[in-house]
């Protein structure tokens, strides 16, 4: 890909075959964004500036991602 160019890669992980897997792509993406916004509204503390809210959201997102990757078995 040339410098200063861009491309979009769409990936959909699903366990069934669909006739047109991209038919509802934007609808599903918008739904997931809304769900994420609702989740973080309940987690990020009130009284923060917009910049602070974005920083906390990014930090928590990173923690959630790595929690999925670095599984800790407490009972073990």
C-alpha cells in the first residue's frame, strides 16, 4: 500500500455461514458502539472532563482487553 494511503479491513467471526455476511455490517457495528458507550457510562466516574473521561475509558478498555488475554485462575 502506498504511503499516505488507507484501506479498510472487515473481519466478521461467526460460527454459521451467511448468504451475505456484510448485509448488516454497519448496523451491527453501530449496535456494538452503542452497547460500549452505555457500558462505559456506568463505569467511568462522574465529574470528569471530556478529556479525562476519554483517558479513563481508554485505560479501562486496555485493562479489559489484557484481562481476556492474561487469564488468572484464582482457585488454582
